[in-house]
C-alpha cells in the first residue's frame, strides 16, 4: 500500500523522456550541422565523428552505415542525458522547481562531462583545444538545447 498522494504531472515519465530525447537529439544535431556546415565541414562527417567514438578514424571511411551508426549513438546519448535529469529530479525537487537555472547548469555540466570524460575515453581522434567559437557554441547549445529541454520535460512529468 502506498501513501503517496501527489498528483501526476500532465505527461507520463515515458512520454517526457521520449519527447525530451527527440528534442535534445534534434536540436543538438541541427546545431552541429549548421554550425560546422557553415564552416565547410561535410554534413555526413558530423554523425561519422560521433561513430568515431567507437570506430576511430575508420568511421570517416564507412559511408552511410557510419552516418546511421553515429546518428543512433547520438540519440542514445540524448536518451541517457534526458533520463539522467529526469531520474535525478525524482530525488531532488529543486531540479523541477528551478527549471531554467538548473537546466542551464545541467547542460553546461553535460558539455564538460562529454568533452573532458567521454571523448577522451573514446576512440575519437581529438585535435587539441577548442577554438573559442566552437567552445562558445558548444556551451550555448548544451545549456539551451540539451539542459533546458531536459529540465522542462522533467517538470512536465513531475508529481506535485
């Protein structure tokens, strides 16, 4: 028997995580395609660089299969990011009470975790320090396109 009398939010947890995953995955990928595309980077190489985390430089010679693999990995990472925020918000109500500041900080944290932990541990080739424009773009898209949507969907599914 449960004594939990909280009312559910307007979205189920499954719906929130699914919608959040799609929103975060699409926003982050669109940002990369536009930002790097305007700098002359071939669009297919964006998801291939993600596949490079598993395959190393061979990902860039893999054609369509590594583009698909990189896209799938990208959305798996988006799922993990959104799910992590949602699960944390179940234990830490401040994450859904202060959606904007917590979401923005979470996105910045995700950016640094990905670039200081995940990428160095992967098979991806790194080219050294980021150019200032790349750093700024990365921080902004992770704050507004990753962290904030993660926080918003967690809020929509919270129990009150």
